[in-house]
C-alpha cells in the first residue's frame, strides 16, 4: 500500500493474499461526531470504537511492500537516512531475546520506514521473532474527523504494532485532529483538510507516569520516665533514676523517579490528492515528575527524671531523640523522542506546516523535611533536646527528548 490505491483495490489484494477478515463489521462511511468524545481505532477490540479488521503478514518484506516507506525515497536524490540503527547484528547474542528487544525494535522501524538495506542482516531474525503478525486495518469509502471528536489510532500493548487506515476520502473539519500513537500507514485517494486547529495530524508518544512519593519516616518512641527515689528515716536510701532517652526518628524514603516519556512512532501518509491547510506535529511523550521525598520522623521525647522525695533529689531528664532526615526527591523522567511523519501526495496544492519536538522532561520531586528533634525530659537536670533532621535535596529534572522529523514528498519541512 505504499502507492495510493483505491480501497476496492486494497481490499481485493488483502483478501486474495493476506486473509483479510472482519471488514464487514465496519461502516463504509464514518463521521467521528456521531460518537461520544474521541474515536479510537485500535488493534484491541475491547477499546476500539469500531471493530478492527485484520490481515496476516508473514514476513517483514511483505509488510514493507504493503505499508512501508519505499527504499527509493532514500539515497542521493531523496531523504537522508535518519533512523537510529541497532547494534551490529550477532546471531548468537540475539538468539534468546524476545521480539521486543531494543535492537529488534530499532531494526524493525528502520526496515519499514527507512532504507531497509541498512538493516538487511536483521531480516531473518525479525521474520523468526516477530512474524507472522496480524495487522489491524480500518477502511471504507470516507471518514470525516470533526472538532471535539479526535480520531486516536493506537495499539494495545504500546509496542508500535502497525495500524492501517485506508479510505477513498478523508475529510478533516476545522478543529479536527488525527492522533497517531503507534506506527502506521494512512492511505487515501483524497484528503481534504479545512483550516482550524493548528495541529491537524499529531504523531504522539505517551506520557511517562509520575513517581510515587516516599513514605514519611517513623516517629521515635519516647523515653521511659525515671523511678522516684526512696527515703530512709533521715536519708535517701535509693536515688531517683534518670529518664530514658527518646529514640531517633527514622529517615524519610526517597521519592520514586518519574518514568521516561514514550517515544513517538512513525506514520506514513500516502495520498493521491491533498488539499487544504495541513499542520503535522510529532512529539515525544512528556517525562513523569519525580515523587516527593518523605519527611523524616520526629525524634522521641526524653523521659522525665524520677520524682524527688523528702530526702532524695529528682533524677535527670532523658535526652530527646534526633529527628530523621528527609528523603530525597525522585528525579524527573526523560522526555520521549519525537517520531517521523512521511507525507506523500501526487496532486493538489496544500499548505503544509510542520512542528517536531521532543517530549518535556519531568520535574524533580521535592526533598522531604527533616523531622523535629524530641524534647528533653524534665528533672534535676533537664535533658537535651534532639537535633532536627536534615532537609533533603530535590530530584533532578529530566532532560527533553530528541525532536523527530516531518517529510513531504521526500523533503524535510
């Protein structure tokens, strides 16, 4: 499907060669405003607003031919290679890894959306580890994306499984948005974008989760009171005892680090005729904020010295326990990297703007406050007060992600 074909042609090919199933459950014409809120196209039937259809792809070569960016768009007369590459291929090193290993994910993305020759040595292991796959497709005569009812395209597990859109006509009304959160291909004979919201097509990574706050330290126990003295007839038989020292408060727990923002994926939009004002944005997900450190526990109070009697003096007061130190704040998560958007069209006179940014780094969590020291007990000599625990340090902010790229007919914009 790298060349824009009619939906009839696409469906016929998928039926003949790739066991297409489930398309009968999808409407031929769809308007997102007919649904409540956002419309989700997902390979997970449980969350998809419209039941997904599926076709089977047996090899990465087939997937490249069906929905990848052609190798011919790269080279001396086309785009420069820009996909991050995996480590040098080593069959022994990769023999036991899963299909979602970092090197295989990089190779998969570079093969489908980049120049596949650069990762051709990964071809066989990708076929063994990741294929066959069932690709979700949503297809029909026309789809209209309305304001307030964005079309969100995503996969179930967040692993970038491709989701395909194929419509003869795609109309984006003023304020309408198509938001891709996975890899995929959009294929249309006509795409009409009316001026409106500044972000028409958004390629977006998911935001990282915030780190949890650390637990507060436990307060120290109070020291026991001293025993009173005991008198003889004219003297002190047993002196009063001192109060026990309060125990130290425990330190607060460090806040958890924020999660890294998700990297945006790659989206290939192949259109015969494109018209209107198009703004394509690719952005990584924002990093999660670090959790706040827990506060230190209070030091326990010192026990009072034993009471005085007629012949015996009072015991000394016990010392207060020191307060626990505050826990350090968690570090903010790194922002996700932007993805790539590829737009090709054969006719029309669209106005195309692009924005490519990395996700924002998360804020560092606040450091916990040191616990107060316990009060010294009373007595013949007052016990010393415990010291206040130390204020801890805040977490470091996460760094921003690397911006992605937007290409139109092979040229970066």
